[in-house]
């Protein structure tokens, strides 16, 4: 990477701008484990995560670490520096070698089964949802019905609409009730203006709306739709989903660490 390109990426990260830089070819990484190999493709429309992840792979940052967190029908997580040479039963945290970068939320990249994603610290201490690419997780998830996806949308979106109505309508309700009796035309005019404001605020709010592509993936291969928009998805498994399945069903301790260590070695590979 040239010094000018590094500077551009740095400035973009600092200002939270969107980057659309494209690598001429796709990049692939092999995650070798004692239970088999997983091959992932890194997305070009998440360039910060792609480039930093590749740098960490080339520095052998992940070698010797573990898949240290396995949650049934959810994710398998690995790469924490705390997991390297960890004693049996030792609790493993985020690690001492965190690599924090700006999130890159891309609507077309979502948490389908096999998605490669960046974890992060909770919003209480990480207000801007910055990613930690010193580790990663791969989605296992489960299949959802159309009805379940509909309910998830309603659970997220109905409170948004209720809050907007409270904000834009309730403070003027008494005045509008009086206007309705004294000047129906003005009442209707004011009501239309309030509705337009509510509709506009709702259109730009962080609501949940699954695309046809998301609905197809979540109802056929499965995933974790409730994570969309909260964590960066920067790649996907192209070979070795059966290995993901093997790791996902391992017996774990109270901290979700597999009782059988699954060690990681990574390398950049050709397609």
C-alpha cells in the first residue's frame, strides 16, 4: 500500500467517511484448524477490515490462537491473543492486542451462515461501534421462518414509530383537538404536516427492513439477522462450512470455551 493510500484511509477512518476502494482481485484466507480447514473470501467493499485483516494474517497474529467462544446456533469466535497457550479452563477475554478500526456497515453484507465478522466492545464503552479486527467470528446461526422475520421487524420498528408520534403529535394534541372543532381545514393542514414530519423521520431512522436477499438467506441457509447493522460483516466462508458446523457443536464450559481446543493457523491463499 502506498503512503498516499495509507494517508487517505487514515483520514477517512478519522472522519467516518465511506470508502469504496476496490482491490483488483478478491483476497482469500485459509483458516487451518485441527478439525479441518475453512477458506474465506474478504469483501472489497469493506476495505479497512480487508486490509487490516490481511496485514494481521501476514504478521502471523492469529497463529496459535483458538476458537475460544462457541455459542450454539449463534457464532464461533476466535483470534484473541489471550487464547494463545491458554491453560485448560482459563477464561479468555478480548486480548491485549486489540486492533480498533471504524465500522463499515454495508447493507448488502449481512449475517447469513458463514459470514466473517468483526466483534467489538459493548456500546456503553464503544459509542461508535468500532470494530476489533484482532479477532473475528463466523456465523453459524439457524434458519428462520418468514413470520419470525416479520416479527423481528415489528419489534424493532413499532417502538420507533410510537416515539415519533409522541414527539411530533402528543405535545400539540390539546391544541389540535380545539382546532378540529373551530377550524377543520386548518386542523387537517396541521395534521398533514405532522404526519409528513413523522413519515420523514421514520424513513431516515435506524429501522429494520430485511431485503429479499436477506429473507431468502435467513429462511434457507440461516444466520443471525438480529446482528445486522450492529457488527461489520467483511467476508464469508467459501469452503469448509462443514468445519464450522463441527466446531459449532463442540461441548463447552460455562464461559462458552470448547473443552477441546481448536487451534488456528492462517495464511493468504489464491482463489
